[in-house]
């Protein structure tokens, strides 16, 4: 197991390097450099001063040297400074991690709580009326863009019914901050979770249908074991294992949805940070964000492998 | 029954797929006729009629600048459909090319292409498109190119799998044993077999492309106002008073996105069932 994980990590290093190189190249090709972003147009700074600063910051060096320098700093944990707020990038990102973590984890919990039972029912009663209804909703779930779900939720439950706040994460007037945050969390996690529920339902359903047609199920049924017991003791064990693996590897994809959902609900997480950084072309922040997503993908893939080995005794690395 | 009739018969049994196809046909028709049905000026502001609720004159109402929402939804459909169709054509060409190259060349070429595919598939699609559109700018052409050149990996992987499994089939072996040349083999035996899965994938990817464009424009990085797109029309719902008391402004483009994507997904599902004999044993 240890050796396997080590090997996987070794494969991921070049991948991560390739990603960082691509992004660095692309950002380098983008018009303007960090200095031209800082200096306001029409300001009285002379060309010589600008050149002096270019030299000071190493912007006049060749491309590969600058990439090497940047990479060296990143490996030491220094992601540089934002060219808009002038704060350390690492600081800006780390204060946004928790809100996004709350948001994604609660969507994940919601998706598992709803998706697993629905997927089991749909797969167990396959091609029945209830399966068709559930499949229809699952289809609707992936077809309705989550930002539209978010807007409709806001319209119905925040604007019209006033059950939930209209956006943001905290309420300065609230007595209990944790409770206020929880209330603010409900609508965005539903909006972010809906497409994820669909993924779980569809995967679990097809996995159960697949398992139910296997020989071992026929044997178990022939021995007179009730089909519910077969489902519980044999089929679910196999299907849930593979479903949870898929869920783990698709977890980073939630971050894409988070950009949109955090915008709709003005949730101060990493998605909103990425949006504002892209808006102001804050390249150091964008780079750090992309690298972080890369690391997250690797971590989730490793986690999926380990979960798989834990849950399925047949797997040996 | 001939093959085509059997396909049509199977397709027609999928009620939701037929409904999806019908909706898409109507939408295409309306979009083409847009200059005739409406006054043809989706961006014309008219401050004497702002925020009008849906009425006989403006069936979807008017927006904050007094523009007719129905006209804007129809012109937005033009953008969405163009983005969907053209970017999927790019995805198909790149995906089929690299997928067959990967399957046929094998070895290091396969290895290289599949690693690239993995990286693309692991990354949130929306984030790649966002970062790229911030670098090269978010015109309609750029959005199409980005979605086209970033979204090919699923098709590449699909085509590679199809060809690899085709190569194991006896008929393929027989054809090779007859000494049929590689180009002919590809054209006559591989192409017809990968046509069906490609068409299904193209339909589903088209839905995804439209969704991505809507999200990018909604975030404000895609196609810029005053050109109407469903995404940037939804942006106005960011203002609380519009969200709360003028829902027609954002509901109309939102429902248009939902119906279009739902139709494409149902259509893709129906096509998959129609092409796959397994479903009708």
C-alpha cells in the first residue's frame, strides 16, 4: 500500500509541474505584466522608474528563469503577493478555505443523504414507475444549471417567504454566530448539492442494476435468500464501494460549481476569491488557486484509492 | 424493416427524447425567424417602458432598460446554439482525431495523450474555461474556441475505448487478414461503428457547452452586454430588487436554459437507447 501510494505520488509530480508550466506560460502571454497592472494609467511615474522596478522584481529576466524562480518560491510555500491588495497570496487564500470547506462538505453530506437512498430505490425497483419518476428527476437535476437553482431558491425562500437570508455568511445582529452561519449555509449547499445528488443516484442505480445481474446474486437468490437481504448483504457492499470511490474523485469538481454558487449567494469562499481575482487579473492569486485545485485532485484520487482498499478486502496494492 | 426505420422506431418510443427533439426544432425555427417575429433590435433601450410585467404587447415583459425580454431571449438563443454547435464540432474533430491516434498508434503516443486527458478530466471544467477566458478575453469566438479545445477529452477517451474494443472483434481481424489497407479499414469499418457513440456524446456535450457559456456569461466573463445571452441576462438577478419583484426578467432566460439543456440531455439519452440494441432485447 505504502509503495503504491508512493508510486502514485511520483506520477503526479510531473503532472503538477506540467499544469503549473502551462498556466505560467499562459499568464505570461496575457497582455500586461504585474507592474502595468499596479501603475494607474496617466500617472506621473517616469519610464526609468518603471524600468528600475522591472529589474528589481526580475521581470526583465528570460521566461524560463522567472518560471524557475517562481517554482522555487512556491516549493518553499511562498506564493507571492497579490498585485491588487498587496497581501500575501497564501494569507488571502487560507482565510477563504474554511467557508468553502463548510459549503462543499454540507453539499456532500446532503448529496449522500439523499442520493444514496434514492439511488438504491431506483436501482432495486428498476424499470418500475417509481424508478422512472426518480430517473426523470435525476435528469432534471443535471439539466438545471445550479446558478438558476440558486436564484430560484433565493427568490422563493429568501425573497418571498423570508425563511432564509438573501446572501452572505454572517449576521452581525445575530446572538449566536454559529447558528447564523448555519442558516446562511442552507440554500447555497442545496443549490451546490443538487447536481451532485444526481451523479450519485445515476451511478449507484446503474451499479446496482449491474450487480443484480451477476451470477453470485442468482446463486444467492436460488438458495432462497430474500432479495432484500441479497441487496443489503451482497449487492450494496459492492455498489456502495464503487460509488463512494467515484464520489471522492469527483469531489474537486464541486469547486467549479462553488465559483458560481458563491457568486449567487455572496458566500465569501474561494470561488468568490477566484472570481474577483480573475476580474482584476490578479495573476498570483489565480496561479495559486489553480495549483491548489491540482493538489486537491491528487489528494482526492489518493483518498479514493485508500478508501477502495479499506472497503474491498479483495483489493491489494 | 430497414435499419434506419428500426432506429426511428426505437427513437420514437422514447417519449421524452421526442419531446426534447421537438422543443429543439421549435427553438431553432424561432431563432432563425427572430428578425421577423420581433422588431429585430434586442439591445434597443426604451426608457419609457422599463420594468413592465408580461403583457400582450411584451409577452415576457421588459427589463431595466425597457428592452423586450422575449426578443432578448430569442437572440440569446442564437448565441447559445452557436456556442453549443460550433464548440462541439471542434470537440468532435479534436476528440476523434486524438482518440483514434491514441488507440491506433499506442505506446508512448497513447500514454502521452491519455495523461493529458486525465489532467483535463480531473480539473473543474468551469475553472479552466474561466481562467482561459480571463487571459484571452471573453468574446463569443473565444468562448467557442475555449470550450471546443478544452472539452474534447471525454470524446477522445470514448473513441479510444471504442476503437480498442473494435480491434478485438473477429470482423476486424478478418478484414485485416484480407489485407485491407489501414485508411480503408478506418473509413469503412471503424467510422460507422464510432458514429453512434460520437453522436450521443456530441448531444450531451452540446448541453454542457451551453451550460458553461451561460455560467461564464453569468459571472460576467463571457459575452458582454449589450449583446444578449441567457447567461448575461441572468446576471441582472444579482440586483435584489430585480430578483425579488421583477422575476420575469431573469426567469425567462433561466427557463430557456433549463428547457434547452433538458431537451438535449433527453435527446442524447433517446439516441443512445435507439442505437444500442441491448436495451431492446
